[in-house]
C-alpha cells in the first residue's frame, strides 16, 4: 500500500521538496500545537493581561519556529532559467524546460520542469536532492543519480557541486552552510534563555538575550553570504546562464533577526525609562504583590475587638466565673 505518488509511508522519500519537506512540516506542527494549547488557556487570563500574554507568546513562538524551520528549508539561495537543452546523453533531442537551483544549509535541490511537461514521450517533472549535511556524502548521492540515469541538465548542475569539480563550489557552500546552521542553533539557545528570564523579575536580562538571539541570526546570514563574495563557475546552458539570488529563507531569517533587535532594544529602553509600563506588559505589577499581602493578613476574632483587647493581650478573668 502506498501513501502518495508511489512513495511508501515507512520508507525514505524518493524526493525532497526544496521548500517544505517532512522535517519542516514536523517543526511547524509542533509549534502550532504549542500555540493552540496556549490559546485554550487564554480565556482564564483576566483583563488586559490577556492581550499582553497573547502578543508575547505568539511572537516568541514565531521567532523560535523560524529559527528551527530555516535549518531544513532549501531556498536560502534560488535561481531559475528557461532554456532549450538536450534531455539525455547521446541524444540530439532538445526539450524546452525550466531549470531551478535551490541551495539550503544542508544540500541542493535541482528542479527540471518541461514546457509542456510531456515531451519526447516522457513526463519531464524532476526534483532531486543532493545533501552535504553531517553524515551525508554528496558524491555518493551524485553517483546514485548517474546510476539512475537522471536527465543531463540535472546531472550537469549537480556536478558543479561535487568535491571533484574544479569550481570548488562544494567546499564553499558546505562550510558556509555548516557555520550558518551552528550560529542559528546558538540563536535558538539564546531564545530559550530569554523566555526563561522573561518569566522572572529580571526582564532587562531577557531583553539582552533577545539582542543576542538577533545578533547570532545576523551572523548566520553573514556566514552564508560569504559565498556570494567568492568567484563561482557559471552554470550555463547554451547562451543562457543560471543566475541565483537570496531566497525566502534568507530574507525571513533577516526579518526575524531585526524583529529580535527591535524587541530587545524596546525592553532594555523601557527598563531604564519606564519600568512600570514594562512590568505592566509582563504582568508583574505592584498590585499583585499587594494582593498577596492581603491574603496573608491575620484574622482578628471579633470577641477581642468588642472588648477593646489585643488578640495577643491576656484578658482579665472574673473571679466569680471560677
């Protein structure tokens, strides 16, 4: 029994989508589950604190989800080209296709889509993933593609990233991807610490950790962008060159990093210039302490109050009552 499109549910996937794959979907489902669980307890929070709690939790979950999701996406750098090219080796048949290159932190995806899809008596619709993450051998994946007889445009693009290629693109992208991934995990740890600190009366340190989170997210972008500053071999199909640019994951990481900077600076500024407003937003008002004091007051027996005696003062006994 198959799950979808000939892929068995309990076996490795034949293809990996360049944007959303199983790992990405799992991370999104986990964070959505946490968000829905929090929304269930929102009605139990009274007053404006309900709005403040909702804003804090949802923004925090968005930051954490993005930091983890972009580790698995494959659109940090993307490029498309439309061209007429040969479809198979030792064949003069030309096909009109769209060729896409999608680079992630853990590998590359090469997409081949025919215009139209059915040409030369075949369905031209390919999306092949070649990983270089820890424990994965890029050259082995490329060798498997040769054995399967993948179309020539896919093998041509994938060959540019092999370790034996004189272009040296494999080493550049692999190292920059590993450093970017490592700095993102540090940003995730800083995000966790900031959430812990925000649950304590040390809000300013939570703001500092948000700044650290944003800083490491920016460091990951700088690490990945170093590849753009090095000389790269052109990926050319006839007179057409496949050019790439920063993809959605890159710009999303930049936006969330800047959001962390803005939130961190706001928390630190409010700590020094308007601490009461900051405590109100984090539901740490002085009124809560007064409520706790009221609950701990000593109960006074009305018997002592009517006689004008202190509850700790011994009463004078009537000798006739003995």
